[in-house]
C-alpha cells in the first residue's frame, strides 16, 4: 500500500524546536505517544510516520509528514481524518497548526466519487454546449416562509431564469415549513414554471439531520419528487455525503453546503484549509460544493479558492469533476468579478442578490442571468444594462463592484 502525505503549516512554542514539533505530529498520529515506549516490535516500527521535509515559511514552518498507508482503513473517511487531522491540533508544544493539503494514494480512494459531477448536472440543465455558468438561488427569507410561499418564491426565481434553487442550510423540517409539504409544493410550482418556460430547474432539498435519520429523510424527499439533495458536510460529516451518494446512485445530484467550515478554514495559521475538505467531498460523492466567492460577503483568499476549484475539476483517479459553487453576498454587479477570476465552470448563487432586487425575485433572477449573458457575450454589465432593464435596476441598487 502506498503512503499518505499530509502538508502542515505550524508555529511551535518558544521552547520547542521545529524538528521536535514536526516529529511530535508524526509520532502522535502514528505509533508514538508523548514519551518513548520501552518496547516497540519491528512490525510496529514499520508503521512509524516520517517527517519528509521541513522548511521555514511565513512566521512558522511547513512540513510534509508521510503516514504509512497501512495505518488507514480503506474507505473509512472518519478514520482517515483521525490520523491526518486528529489530536495534532491540540498538541501543547505547538502554538498553531494548519492542515493545508493531503495526498491519498489510489488504493485509499476506493470511493465512487460524484455520480453526476459537473457534466452530469450540466446535462440535466442543457448547458453542456454553451458552457455558461449556472445561476442558483437560496430561497430568502432563509427561514420563516411556509411551504406555499416558499414554492411561490421558487416559481418566481425559476420563471425569472435561475437553473437551480436550494434550501438554506438553516432550513430542514421545522414546524413552520415541514419538508414533505415544502418539497411537494415547490416541485409542483417548478412543473408550472417548466410548462411555461420549457426549462428544467433543480431544487436541492436540505436533508441534514442526525446521522441515523439522514438516509430516511433523503428517501422521503425523493418520494416527494425532489430532483436534487443537499447536505451540510461539516455539521453532518463526510460519511453523510458518502451514504447519500451510495443510496441514490444515478438518481439525483448532491449539493454540498459547508456551513461551519470557517471555524476550521478561516484562521490562516490554524485549523484545516478548504483543500482537504474539498478533496474528501469529491471522494465521498458530492456533485456540487461551495468553495467561496472572490467578491462576496464572506472572508476569502482568491488564490486558495482558485486552487480548490482546480482540484475539484482537475484529474483525480478517474473521479468525475465536481461543480464548484460560488455563494455568499453575490448580486448581478459582482458576476463579472467572479467569472473573471474563477472561470465559467461554476454555479453562481445569489440569495439576497436576487430576492432583494427592487422589482422582486423574478426580476432579480433575470438580472443575474443577464449579468452572466453579458459576460459570455464579452460585454460590460453597464453596457448590457442599457437595454436590459432588470440588470439596470440591479446595478442602480448595488453597483457593479
Ligand atoms: C448565501 C447563503 C450561503 C452562503 C454560505 C447564505 O446567501 O445561502 O449560506 O453562501 O457561504 O444564506 O448566506 P446570500 P459559503 O446570497 O443571501 O448571501 O459559500 O462561503 O459556504
Ligand atoms: Mg445560507
């Protein structure tokens, strides 16, 4: 079995050398502990970790640790994480430590990966040839609406031109909007929209719940006609993504939200970067994944996002490419900045940036699509807006930066 290589950035405390710190990570996550063990048989030593490299970087150090492949249980992502992202974060001799990336060998990537992936989702919407970005929305208000009104907002967004609609991460099966009623109502109104426009629209139903109920909830959503499922990967776990992907092989795409990720990804000196999270989502079978915006409301590092998206869409042991999702504080005036940096193989989502349009949801959806069309035609949004009233009204409200 080939080994696993993990890359960490760390800052040791003032009494600890970088060599000792890197070795402490390697020992803690493999055969060692905080002190020498008096006896360690040769067959155990074979499973020692190794510090492959160590160099100064910014205010600290970069190290590559090689973990023997044999200490991993094939196909068990929680176990993979307990090694490469386990106790090491709490080691007292380190002031901070951040997992930047991890390379798993092919034998440990024994997952099916995305069943639809970017191309499969594009085929459902009919954009394989045009290659235009997809436009999505999050129903807003994010919570509070009843099923009928949720469905009405979905209908308006669909007729206005979005390709994709999703529940907010905070909306599951609350009393004010039970999931079954919501799915039935929304799907019925999306059928109406389809008869009027001829366009198929995907609706991702959030099935996040406690572990033993997720699959059942997904089955219920599918019975009610859901044509996409959504799960919060950090709060529910990578195993939830895997379980849904395996449950529903070839049925409907899986949209992966990452609420709570910033508790791990935001501090550049400590935690877990988005790269390993995104890699595991691809392995576990997510078809679309939030990776952030370059101009939106959340903190962001454009070069990291670009790298994450490249990882999701580049080659990786035959896994289908994942459709990256740019979301959070977007509006039509920000479309150009997103596409210039991130390219057009992307889903652009706007919640407030659609439903907050001065003329309502339908015009907001139209304005987002017009901003995308402007970019695809090589026009500046301000020029395109001259004969596209919805885009013009959006730019008047939010500007074009
Ligand atoms: C966007 C969003 C998403 C964020 C998550 C929200 O809405 O639905 O949860 O995009 O961020 O409710 O905030 P708005 P990320 O368009 O109204 O901002 O993609 O960074 O995980
Ligand atoms: Mg949200």
